[in-house]
C-alpha cells in the first residue's frame, strides 16, 4: 500500500533582474543595469542557494511587457534576458537549486522546447523545470506573423497537444539505452529508441529527440492556471502550480479545488504542489518594514499606475479616466480573465480608485513586518493546507532576497518548517516528486504515426469562457 510522504515546506523565488515591484529598478539599492548584468544574477542565485531554496524561476513573455511608451519608458520591462540562456549560465555557478523558466506553447514548437529543457536538465544535473504558459500578452502575436492573438480556447487546445508531444519527445530514448560503449562501438541500443511519431490537430512530429532522456525523466512541469479551463489543465499536467490570491479564504478554495481536480485525474495530493505568490517586506520592526513598502510605492509614476491596471484588467483605454476616480466597467476580453476577475473583485469589494488598485496590484501577496511576522504567515498558510510552499517575489534585488535568506529562512528552520541543507541533488528530489517512468514501447511506433487522443479539455473547452 502506497502512503503519502510527510508534507514539507517548499520555496521558489522569482528572479526579476531588478525586483518584482514595478518600481523596483528605481530603488536606490537596485543596480539600474541589473536586468542584463550576469554578475548581478549570479549573486542572487547563489544567495538563494545559500538559503536552500528549491528553485529559482524566471518569468517571460516573447515581447516587451507593454506597448504604451509613456509608461513603458518608465519601467524595466522592455529589457530582459531570454530565460533559458540565463539559466544555462546560472547552472554553471550553482549546484543544487532548481532552475525554472517560462516557455509559451502558443509561440513555440514542441521539438524546440523539448530539446532546450532536456539540454538544461543535462547541463544542471537534473534541476530543470518548465513553466507551461499559453501566453496572455496579445503583443506576442505580432512577433510571430500573426495579426491577432490566438483565441483562448484555441490556445488551450494547442497547449494540451503540445505537452503531450514534449513528453513523448523526452521519452525518445529509454533509460539506460544510451550506453556509449566504446569497446563495442555501440552508442545506443536501438531497442531503446522511442520515436514520437505524432500526428495531431496542431502538430506532426516524427522524432526522436536528438538528446538522451533527461536526468529527471521529465523536467518538472510548473503551471499557473486559475480559470476553470486553466485549473483543469494544471490539475492534469502541473506538478507545481502558481497562484496569486488576495485572501486566506480564496487561497483555501483554490487549493481544495485544485487538489480535488488532480485526484479526479488519478493523481495523489503530494504530486501537485500549490505555491501562492508571496512578496516579503522584511525589517527589524513593523514600522521600518512599512517604510520600505511605502518607499517603493512612492516611486510608481502616474503613467505606470494607469497602465498597470489597463494591461492587467483588459483591453480598455484608461487615458481619459482620472487616476483617483473609480474603476470603469470592463467588457469581455482576450486577456487573462482570471487576473481580470481578481482585480475587479478587489476594486469592487474595497471601492478602490484606479490608482489604489494599481498600487494594490503592485503588492499582491505582500507580507510586511519582522522576520517572525513573515514566518508566521508562511507557517499559518502551510499548516492550514492553503499552500504547499510559496513563490517568493522579492520587491527589489538583491537586498530583499538577502534579507529573506538571512532573517526569515533561519526563523523557518528554527520552527522545523524548512531544511537546513539540501538532501537531494535534483529538483524533483527537493520537491518530493516522483520521477516519471519512460513511455512504453510499441513496435507500431517505428512505422505508423500516432494521433494523440482527444483530451477532456478538447471536448468542453469551446464552451468555457475562463482563461488563465
């Protein structure tokens, strides 16, 4: 009889060049050129590894983050590394911490993604993770020969098939079949070859992948689905699921819902971890911590505040609306509707102005206080089964990451919540996730294409309106 392993707190960290806060790059302790400074990223990665974080995570869109020049010119969002390139570099200066990158299924091909993440997994000794996204920024379409952004339901149908193909490609060689036997002159055992031979709605991929099976079997799959469609996708495929929640009640409902959906797909609770975002403002006193938050909020320019709401709430021009006036009604959009719902619900519930909503959104998931206060929040949400861990977004870098590692991590260790040292070498090992078995071989794969089965999402996705 299989039993669940004891739960253990897991921690990831968002690695924004200058920090997660929209004005983080303006903080006097953030290097203004941090976005493209490799030494800066190395310092942060090594700090997080010193804090025994499970993983560091680099978010990405394949466009600049925003097209309104009045606001874009006042942020650091037009200037950032391609994440897999950066993680490959960081793999050479770290030893244990997991390395996770976003890659879209809408503007990539499965073979590319399978090959890149398999390569990163080999380079890092089994520390790679893929954050699967369908893209929520319409600007991405124009960089790939499209006039409009692919409609939401089509994005998820494509994503479903995309993940299926990538997994098949990762399993192109059975474990142990690449022998590299110099004496016999046999590099791999042909009996272990597993061509993908896939033909489906969106992709025809012959395979096999031209690299042996990743050390982890499959790199760890991360996801951030929050709509009905997104949560079902995450419950089927995600092994770590990000979420942004503004209340304990909302976080509890999300956690319970996702675990229930995962169980319906035959997955045990420990095979799907939920990580709410947490932005810590840590200082020796509550007053000092609040002053650190206020300092960053004061650096948010009016143009940035207006655009922050506009870009995340939907396709509506807020130029003619007063910042200190109410948030107007929003119609249906092709943006992230779960994010839109979160913001509109917050604005209506608390009667926020556009400026107030922007500043609240800039600090979603914030916990402000002493190391004990932040640890209390983490412990409470973990023990109440609202979270299996947290995705930490540091408001400015490197200072707030160093504060967390030097002040909060020791408190978590003192409470017996977090490891004092790494016990495993792979990301799956850190997270307590099983290593996937290889895909079974059938002789027909050598000659006939296989059409992927229609997944549950395909039969109902057209009727669903939610998005990530």
